[in-house]
């Protein structure tokens, strides 16, 4: 029995297994859609995909409980509106699958304080704070548990999450080395265009759901007029030269990437086409308006029936748990926990 439990996970599913999650930290924005959700909708037809609203990650900072619940539901609706089909992929809320929290503890006992302190996002988010919640340090371990629970082969993430995937890989390899083959070691999948949409007012930082930047963030549900206002006021650069140079001209580079991601045009083609910022911004407005139009229409349809959304999430959680429970039992057996009912 011990050898059976500790054997390498068998790939009994016909397709590559994919997992990714999104925090309910605020309104979905164009960076979420172009950099992640749109590709998730494509992947669901070519892989066995599990997509999760990671509400437990939202507990690492101050929050209003009622607001967290509202945002979690809104984020789930946003996933569905972005083209995810619950009959094709698995969509669920993290806290509805208890195996995530249980496996996180086993991996916390595998991780070290040193490697968690070195995580860039922890250092950034804890900078200047006198008191830091322990969850802010350990949430990359919970993220690792999210991923390896599903024998994940590939994790589509933004470029800023690369370090977290490396930690996940390190923990999976370490656990396998100490206790026997238990986890699949995942690979990151980072899009080349649209991977990191930047703030329109502060192009040195990523567009964010949790950072208050009204003119810098284009939300998925923004009206055409709101999109136009934000893009027209987007920071460009003092240089009049049209060139793609994220280091020297980050504002312009961000607009070029937005147009490329929205239209499937190449960056070189865009640079060669536009003589000035004004004409580029006008086309960015048009492209964003069009690419978001079907998402907004679908969102309006879905939000009118919250009970149906709840049923879909319940179904998704049941399916996710049926997979996650097998991995958790395998990890518990490997690490030496006594199974219930065994004398």
C-alpha cells in the first residue's frame, strides 16, 4: 500500500492539466482580461482546466467581510462573462474546497522562513508596516498548494508571479525528495504580449485591482466614454519618437502593448504605422471598446441570476474536491499522517 501511495502521479486524463486563480481584490480590469482571462477561455478547449477565485488570499490584508463576499461573487461572474464555460472547465471558489487549506499546512512544514522572506511581493507589501499578518508571508505556500492539488502541468500567470511558481516548483521537488514522488512539478506559462498591462497614469507599475488609480485602470465594465477618457489622459513621454522601449518610454510601450493585445497586431507593425501619440490613442480606445463589448454584455446577463451562479460554483467545487482530495490523501500518506480508522 505504501508503495502505491508514493508512486509518481499517473496521467490518467487525456489532456494537459491547467490551473490558475484570481483574487477578488477589486473590479476586473483590462489587464486581467487581456493578460489572463481571454487566454483561459482558449485553453479550456485544449486542456483540462481548473480556474479558481482565490478568496482565501484576500484575507492577508484588512478587508470588510461583506465586501469580500460581494467581490468574490462578482469575480466569479467576471470569469463566466470572459468566456469560461462551466460545462467545459472547472470554475470554483477556493474556500469551498477545504483541501486547499489542509495541503497548505503540509507545504508550510516544507517551506522555510528564509525563502518566504525573500519573496518580492512580500517585501513590497510589508515595507514600512510595523505589524504584518503571518498570512501575508505564507500565502505563496497556499498558492503552491492551490497548484499542486490538481496535478497541474501548466500554470498561466502574469510575469510578476514567476517567482511564486518557482517557489511552488521548489516545494514540490523538496516534498517529493523527502517523502517520495507525490506532486507533479508544474511549469509556468507567461504570455508574450499583454502579460503585464501597466497603469495608464503610472506606467512603472502594473495595472491593479487593489491599487486606487481611477484614471490609470481601465475596468472591464467601463463605458466607452470612460475608456476614452482614461486612454486620452494616459501618460506617454516627453520624447516625440514613436518607438517600443519599455525602459525609456514605458507609457508609450504600454499603449502599444494594449493595442497589440487587443487586435493581434504585432508591435513592429504598430510602431511603423503611427506617426504620433494622438492617432495611436484613438485606435487604442476603439480596440479596447470593441474587445470588451461582448464581456460587458455577457456580464449583464449573468448578474441578474445570482442563484444560478451559486449553483454553478457549487458544482465546480464538488468536481474540484473530487480531484483535490486524492492528491491530499496521497500527500498525507507520504508525509506520515495516520489515516482515519487505521489502528
